[in-house]
């Protein structure tokens, strides 16, 4: 999530998400102590062992979040490894005016693709788990699910870079592709999932409908200081859905030392995963959704 100036198994056959979750926040691997920034890639790569050891059928959430590297070069490398496990052909796209790359996995299918994105980069003094390793790990799990079952539609899963420095990864991506819908996953797991009211109206209605089927009521707070990778696509007329878990006063929870793994609520993260999976399933089944008649 980019912060702007403060002025400004569940029922149904759709979802095969199988996440193994710990009930307590016990650390099996200490968080990296590398200084923030691009450094610390050696420590980050050592932590990849924890990521690659995750079962192929699903993620053990807390170890995956604890394995979040500090440096953005290491975070990119970790995102590559997470995506590569279940991607038939991974593509790395350079982002102009930055050393970071977008990690892109395209799954074949009919029509214009549905884009699912989460940024991997971090900024500030925190561990970057809430913002946004929580979303990156979720997107990798969604990639695992959708790559392993029959789909009608094309999907593109992306771990975007340089979100925290002007959404440069998303800007480059929006210039290269026009999806029929874009689902952005950012800062999830603090509490029950929430939908940005600036999202496309029809996608908001779909999210509320699927949430109701799961026994959830989606809040839609307007958070003026929140921006993200959905914006370049919205400006280009792409229907977007921005899913998060923030409240207006959570400005202190991101880009600060308060951004740490202990803040993630396992149950809320899992429910957000299930909700997002159901939304994507519906978009897959409604093959003409978002396309011009």
C-alpha cells in the first residue's frame, strides 16, 4: 500500500484453497535484522528455505510471513520463488526508473485476462509483513489454486515492484495490458476483509454478495491516505477491486515498526483468502464480465 499525504474448506464447489494455519504466533525463524532498503539480500535468500519448504498443497501462513525479507532485492527474489513453484512460464519485466521488476505469471484461457496483483516491495522501519507480504503470500496461494484446476478465463498473477515509490510497477503494467478486471490485494489480515469504496461498483457488489455467502459483512471505509496499484488501471477505465483490512486510523500501522507479523490475524487472513478465491471463481465463470457488449 502506498500512503499518500494525509490531506488527501467453505461450502460450494468453487474453492479448493487448503491453507494450513498455526493457531499461535510462535516464531520458527527469526525475522531478518538487515537494515531497510535494497540490502540484506543474502539473509533474504537464506530465508527462502522457509518459503520453499511450504507444502505444495497449501501454505503454513505464519512461517511464510516470518520469512519476509527486509531488502527489496531479496523480496523480489522470494516473490520469484513463490510464483515459480506453480507457474508454467514466469516472466520478469523491468520497471522503468527502478532496479525492481514485475514478476508475471500468465495462465491461459479465453478472453481478456483477469489480473490479480499484490506488491512485494516495502518502505519504512517495519518488517513489511502487513504491507504487503501478507498480500503477496495470498496472491501466490491464489496462483497455486487457479493453476491447478480447470479455468474458462485467462488469468494474470503479478507480484508488482516499486509500488511504494510511485506505483511504477503498476504503471508499467497498465501500459502493457488491458485486463477485463483487476483485483488488488494489499495490507490484508489485520481484521476482516474490507473493500475500497473507490472500486468498481459491479465488483463491489460481487464482493458483497460473495462475502454474504461466507457469512461476512464487508465494511467499505473511505481512507483518504490510502492509494495503491489499482489506481493506474482505474484511470485507464479498467474495473478494479481493491481488497484490504485497514481502518482510517491504521496510518500508524504501515511504514512503521508496528508493521510486524504479530499484527496479522490468521483467521481474518484465511477468510480474506477464501473471499478473494470466490470472487475470482465468479469472474472466471462469467467469462464476458467486464468486456464491452
